[in-house]
C-alpha cells in the first residue's frame, strides 16, 4: 500500500513544482491532500475486511481443500444452496469441500480408480467436513419427525463433524450426476444399499441404478472408505472410534 501511495504522490508533486502561480500551488496542495486521504481510507477499508470464514476456520483445524489436491473432482455443496432437505442455506460463505488429510488422500485414490475405469467420469461431492454449528441446525429440522434417524444427533457427533465423512456421487464429463435411484438426502428405504435386489424386484430401483451405485461403492471401498447401510451417497474414511481418537471435532 506504501508503493501505491508513492505512485499517486510522485506525479502530483511533479505537477506541483511545475505550477506558475500561488493559486495553482494551493489547488495542487489540496489535490495532494485529497489523494493521500483517499489512499488512507482505502488502507483502512482493507484492514477492516473480515479475516475469518468457514473455509479459513477449516484450514486452521488442519483440514484440506480437496481442489488443492485434485481439481478434477467436482463439487456441488448442497448445504451452500437451498437444494437440500432443510430448504435453507447452511454454509453462508463456503463453496469448497474440506476433509481431514486421511480422508482427503483416500478420496484422491478413489478419483484415480474411477478415472481408471472410465476417464469421462468423476466424483461429485455434495458435502464433506461439517462443523457442529451446522449439524445442530440440520438436526433441529428433523428432531421431532420420523426422519431424525437420518441426521446425526449433535450431542453424539457425526463423522462429518470430524472431516472424516464425505457425501458424493458420480457424474459424467458434463457434470451431470449418474442416476442412483434417489436424490441426495432422500429419506426412505430406496436410499439404502443392503436390499437393492429386493428394491429391484419391487420396482423401486432399476438395474442401471444399482450398477451405478456399485461402481461408486467399488471405487470408494477400494480406496479405503466404509459404507453405511442407509445412504448410498455417504462414506466414512475411518471408524467412529478412530475419528474421535485422531481427529478434531469441528465447532
């Protein structure tokens, strides 16, 4: 900013020296003073800009921005939009996905495996690290409903709250998600992975949808992730016990 000030001052001082009469000098001095004040205001405004955000907080906790490791992974954070079950924006200033280093490295491997099967496909992240402040807001939406089992109780913490879980799908080269049979955050048995053949018989899933799910599970589990029964999109990088012992709980 000092350099910027000098760049403004020098030409004005040259002009001041070239003035032919006292009136010109007075006007020039006023111009210089106004310019200095303008720069000072700019410096003050820059210094008062907010220095913290959710992304900065996650970085400070040792989490990794996924795009810093692999920019080919696509990201569509649903809780940064109203396109989620709460119909509210829960991430006010977060657009990047962050994970614990252990989870992040496993995700890189999963992407590589997927590209090995089909280079036109990519992982598409819906949610990753999630602070407890957001978890609490989410749980309040379902707390007194039959759907509360689908959202981790903040008093017990969930794997997202350690940066050790990721919600995701597979998309094509145009960024269009493959058909997995249900949307993300679908509350119902069709989202489960342990009765897919029965769901096929009942007409709730197609063979193509099941095959897409199996491909997602294949690359994720081969990379070291753990599935959960009720959500085809959710994967844990480690066990709950390991997360509690090795990772920080995100406030």
